[in-house]
C-alpha cells in the first residue's frame, strides 16, 4: 500500500506545543493523489468508506476521503501502520479515538 509523502501533498506540522501539534493538509493535492492511487482508500476504516459513499455530491465525498486519508496518514506516521483500514473506537459522545494512541481532532476550513 502506498502512503502520502508530506512534501507531495502539503502535509505539514505548523504549530507545536508540549502535547499538541497542529497539522495542515492540502485536500486538493491529496484528492489528486488518491485519484492517481485509488489504493490509498484502503487506509480508511469501513465506516469511513461507507460514509464517503453516502455523499450525493462527488466533490464533497472526495474532500471527506482526502481529509480522512490525510488524518490517517499523520496518525500512521505517529503510531505505525497497524491502524490502516481499522475502525477507530468511539466515545459515548461519538468522538473517534485510537485506544492507546494520541488524541486527535479533525477540522476543515474553507
């Protein structure tokens, strides 16, 4: 399985504190990479693939996939490849997390 190299898709750490790192992802570049290498979708868990398929708009689906492939790529770099294709655990309030892994959050801005 391929991965996304930070320099080719604008995945970069932009801020860091003692326990927090902020990463930015260029979703357009990641989308183009996924179009060239559809196997990157295998990084997603089953529920992420199902949710992406529910979008009526292809562009929104691609943005969702790009964001989640990018997130997983960052997490894989931090935790190892054992999370590729696996489901995240879910808190009672619905927040995804990695048991034993770092806390994370995803946010998209225009």
